[in-house]
């Protein structure tokens, strides 16, 4: 397993930790490593806890890759969208333990999971694509519309507003905010509670509840693959 994403399995819970520099940029290599880690967790039938470093989950896509040219940008966004779609349909629960900032694709990791914990502090969570000159892709619009409250969807996607953890809780990015020193303990507590779910019932209900969204995402990934995300 690549050290860009570390994998630790214990008592039926797989902890996946992003480890790619100060902002945990999501590069092509990180996305490959995340998929490999999800493969391992799925094979083990383990509940997933995805986390990052203290102070940050992820600052989003690797801008060095995004700025290389439209082909590289589209390829990275396509890979990221496929990861998003996979997370939404993952057979076991996915819990995200966000230890601070979650920006752009980092925030979409929150929106693609089953339970989201954040921490108290001066952190920002949100979708800043429009602010940095990127037209929001169709996959992003669909996912944000599905998971965010209507008013916050407009403020987040169109106005690129960033939210404090408590405001992100109200918007729909998070399900719970805890003290920083309680983050992983709280995430593991949630994972233990989710062990009480019937695995087959959880999997089938998730796919049934998200059927329309998953089908729309499949179409949007194809459309986004033909569209520039810059400007």
C-alpha cells in the first residue's frame, strides 16, 4: 500500500489516512492509493474510517496537475468523480473524520460518505471552485444538490462560500462536530454503532436510496469528460 494513503485494519474497522504533504492534495497517485485501500477494506468486509492530518482532511485536487493543461485537469477530475461515485455505492459504511479544513474535492469527500465528523476550531469547509476560476463540474453540482440544504447549495456552489465547522454542520457537509482530541475516538464509536447494521440490508438500502443519484452521476462523468473545468 502506498504511503500516500496508510491502511490499518483492526476489529473490523479499516482506518485510511491521507498523507500527501501539508494540504493532502488529491493527485492521480493519491486517488489510485485510495481506491486500492477501499479494495482492501471491501475484501475484508470492514467499515471504513477515512481521515487526514491534524488540521486538514484535504485541500482538494493537486493544482500542479490541474495547471498542466486541460487534458490533465479533465483526467484528474474524472478519476476523482469516479472515486466519489464509488464511495457513494461502497458496500460497507464510510465514515470521514475531518480534523480541520476540507476544501473543494476535500469537501466532496465529506459529501460522498455515510457519516461525517468535523472538529471545533478556526477551520474552513466548502467548495471554492468558482473563487479560484473553475466552473463547477456536473458531478459536483449533482452531489452538492443531493447532500446540502437548498439555501446552502446556492451559497456554496454558486457563491463559493466557505463555512466554519458549525456552519458546515448546518449546511450538510458534516453530521457532528467534536473537540479535536475526541475526533478519532468519536469516529470509532460511530463505526462500532454501524457494526450493528445488517450488512446486506445496509448495502441494498444504500443502493436503492441513491439509485437515481448514481445513475445521474454516471451520465455526468461522461459529460464532464468532454468539458473543460477552467473558466
